[in-house]
């Protein structure tokens, strides 16, 4: 029998708001609400939306030696930041393939919240230990250019937390951890709050005018922003260098898992690279589609969809390094038997870049 799906403390509220519920990473999660993915997407770009991202993991790492432990396990260099900051990083295997991409919230001198992807929490715990507190709290992501404006009406102290900053804040009398992080390409905040207090805060924000949004919009937003998704642009067989994320690596650190293999790849040069593609029409692009140049298959897409803001198809995909696809060059992507003309695009897709 398949394991029973987990539900966040906001599940009943999602159902009451008319959400379409789908399985994701072992959880029942809202895909979209009655307004639909495109409307939710545009609301995030133009105003503010709220996501329930409680399916993402939280692993508490506490006590003396915590920083040193994370330094040796993860790619990025915590010496680049200080307590009260968040940092994006990777957990690699010994072949330098990305087991997970992670946000670390450095809450205090020896106090870290490590935030894995939903399905990867156990492998992260295997690597770093710590205490899994995922199911004791909710995480609300309020995103968009007006996100802080709406949060300020309820929790002014939370609204003032800067980008990639982390702080403890009281909201409605409940201790919360607030970080200036997100996954949409927009400004915003993520609030970790106890399960019993989460529905009231979610409802307050919706009543204030923040539109609830589901995983459908979260995916199209991150794609427009050129942000990788584990299982697509990151995962087995994919290194940070291939994904164009060499900046996530603390190259001067003496030790981290996968370092030797990654150094060898850097010296030789990666065999493939992640590229962006913008369609010349409204035809949505798709995952796992062949990328063709001059009749030769040079790669495969990893994510593809319709961009609500650009109103055309967009995709990300790995291309053989030898193909030397420069920004602006032409290619085609094979979508369900059709050859769709595209141009090679640098990230992010949105906001559009001046030519």
C-alpha cells in the first residue's frame, strides 16, 4: 500500500477556499484555487499572494560545532554571512551530484534551521543529523511587490525583515521565525509559525487582500525567474557547475562533500550547461523535449510551460557544451510531434531584459 499522504495544518482551510488538491512530495497540497494558476501568477507579479509551503522541511541543527558540521556537509561558505542571515546552498554526493538544494536560516551563534525540499528531508538528516520539526509548524510564503505592505498591516516587525535576513518576531502573540526569502523572483517573506496559530494568520492575510496561490503558480513563477527545481534542473547526474550555480560553492573551503569531483569537473569543464529558451509563439513548452539545432539533437528540456507575463512558451534545459549555444541563437524544441521555434535566453526570463 502507498504511504498515507501528509497534510499541513492549513489543509482544511485550503479545501474551504476551493483549492484543487494534488499530491506533491508525499503531501496533499493546493495546486490552485478557483481563480486559476494564471490569475494567481499575475497577482504575485503585480500585488501579493500567499503560498502554504509547509511541505518543505525544517531540520533544527543546534549546539556547539553546528556551524562546522554544516560547513563540511554543504557547498556554500557560511563565513560569507553572519547570524541573522539566510544562505542558499547545496548538499552533494561524492560524485558532486546535487542531492538537494537548501536554504539555511542562521538564527543564532549555534542555531540553524536547515530547509530541504519536501521529499529530501530524510537524506539531509542522514548527512547532517539534527531534529526534524517539519510537522510541528507551518511556513507561509507571502510574495510579490506589495507583500510587505500587506504583512505590515498585521505584523509591522515582520514586514521589516530584509532580503535574506532572518529574525524572531511575535505575530498575534505567537513566536515566529521570519526570513526575507522566497522562490518567485519577487520580494517577499517566509514565516514559520506553530501549527495551531497558522490558520488564523493565513486567514488574516487573505482577508487583508492577499490572494491564496497554489503550487501551479509557484512553478510558473520560479520558471519565469529562472530558478532551478530539484528533480528537474538539479538532482541525480547534475552538478552545480552544469546548472550554472558555481556561485553556490565555497571553492576556498578545505572540505565539503563532493569537493574533489567538483574541482575535477571545473578543471575539465562541464560536459553540458543549463540554458533558457523563449518560444516565438504562445505554444507552451514542455519538460523532456528534445532541443534541436541544425537537425541535431543537442539537449533536452528540464522544465517548460507557458509564461503568463511574456505570453509565450519558455523552457529550461541542458545542452551539450560543444553546441556552444549563445544567447540569442536559434533552436527548435520538439513538443508533442511539433517543432517549436525558440531563441536561447539568459536567466531570468522575467522581468524582460532590454536588447
